[in-house]
C-alpha cells in the first residue's frame, strides 16, 4: 500500500471523527428546531395559546380544545414562555404558564397534561432518530384520565408496559405496515386503533377519552425517505478537477441561519424544475433511484437535477433530496457552484401543478463519501426540508471519482403558522 494511500486513509478516519462530533445522532430533527402543542387535560376548557421567545418573537394559536395537537412550527433555539388562557376571555389571567427551552436541531411537544386542578405544561422531547430498514418508531402518550393505565399492543405484541395518565413512553421500534394498535385500559373497555406506519416514520399514539369511553389518534411526528440509499453519491466526472479543494478536507458545518417562517404541510406534487438564482441554476428535474446495490444513481445528464423519488417530494413532509453533477469531462455541471451557496439564499422548486415550493438555505456540510452522513441527509423530519447534493473534495484520477460530497440543507421560506389537526 502506498504512503499516499495510507495518508488518505488516515485523513478519512479523521474526517469521520469530526463528522461524528459535528452531527447530532439522537433526538435530531435534522435541520430545523421544531415545537408543537397538545391539549391533553380532559377537564380544562378550550384555550388560546401564546408562545413568546426572549427575542420578542411571539406565536399564537387560538381555540385549542382537549385532544387537539397542532402541526409543528420551526422556532429559533432558545427559551420560550407558554401561556394558555380561556378562549372566551383573552384578557383574563393565564390558566397555565410554563417555560420551555428548545435546543438546536431538536423537536418538542409542549403538552398540557393532568386534570385541570393540577394540570401543567410538560415539554416532551420528540426523538426523531431514523428507524432501521422496514421499521417505524412509536410512543404512547396517555391523556385519558378515566382509563387509568393503558397497555398498547401492535400485531399482538406488547409495545409498552402500562402507561399511566399524563405520562408518555419512550419511543419503541415497530415493524412498518398496516394493522391495529390495541389499547387496553385498567378501567373501561379496550379500543382498537387502525394505523398505517410508514417505514422511516416516527409516530405518537395519543390516548384520549371520548363520550365516556376510550379513544385514540395517531400523530405523525416525522417522516423520512423510506429506505435510504447506501454510501455517497457519484455526481462528478472530473472535468474541472484542478479547481477543487485540496485532499483531506474534513467534514465541516457552516454557521446556520434559519428562516422565521414555520413549516407548512404543502400539497406535494412531483417537482419538475429547480431555480437557484444565487448560483444561476434553472434546470429541469428528472427522477432517480437506487441500483441493485442500494447506491443512488445520479442523473444521466449533467444538465439535469435528479429527485430521489422513493423519498418525499419537495414541499411534502420529510427530507426531499435533489442531486446534480458538479461537472463532466467537458466542463461544469448543473451543481458546479453548489458549494458557493450561503445561508439565506433562496431555492425554488417548481412542481407539476405549477406551484412553487420555496426554500431558504440554512447551512452546508462537506463529507467524505466513505463517511456519508446518512442520518443527516435522510433522517425523519417533522416538516418539509430540502437536501441538495453534489460531488466535491479532491478528484481520484484512477477511480474517476471525487472523494467527497457537498450537501446543502434548506427549510421552507413561506408559512401560515400553526394549525390544529
């Protein structure tokens, strides 16, 4: 083995170590910091909710009734005061007040739990770690006071031990698919909840009381891209290799700025065109897929952008992936300047129905293909997110391959705030 090759191995090992330190591995919401609300206090009336950050930014949601769970909203990391007032009297003193702290890259549920006399705002950390292939992840949140403790089973197998009122279980891994979750309370009749758990999805089963009996609902915490491709993505032919960065470049995360708008459950038809004004991209989008080894096959033309169609479309919940070539032997490709994108740059995805899913760049990572950050790129997310990928780093002239991938992350630019579901 040559001294040059040994040096490259050592540099790749160092890059992998840096990557492990830089990228979150548990409870990660991949790119955004997310917060949602849940009203699970059976005898507490409908409330209006105000969430105020120390930066002065305020979010409001009106008419939140028992059993309601909001969509997620992206927020800046930091400390927030949550106040809940009776909907009929907005000038009254708050029924409940709580403080929550949101950390970078995580998702949370601020839940009102317990009977009204002793209700409190509990902050639950929504662990969005990517499930294994063919699996989903599920937890149970018990909001039915009359049920006592509740046991949940999936396909006849117990998912949890007894879950007491006003508590939540940790997430457990369950086989993806359609079926029923059976809820057995210590008090009252059992309840069967039809569900469809998607591979790569993360869910919360919420137990509520309905009309004197037991009820349930499944909330989608996050969706991923299903079965993630393996390894890095080959999106370069070396035609501009002399202008690439020096060998051994470690993975690095650039400073991140986040758009203030919340994620929105946008309609999500197929993408047909990508426009990035800051780097002069205006290109058609084709679909791409994995080969027999599980590797993602890039577009056949350096003028095309490829959408990984087994994952979510841009604007749908989850991390949508678009890949393009950095160059061909004849010269630059569609993503030649992708590494020049900066936080705040706009990315527009035109979709088949003529609508535009608008995103704002939040950051960039460059990583060795041998240490491709699969969890960063494909991890389940609570809202729409976008990943743009091409090649970078040094060019191996023998293998005819760049050694690194450049990955740009973006969040939705436009939004309408919280909604109830």
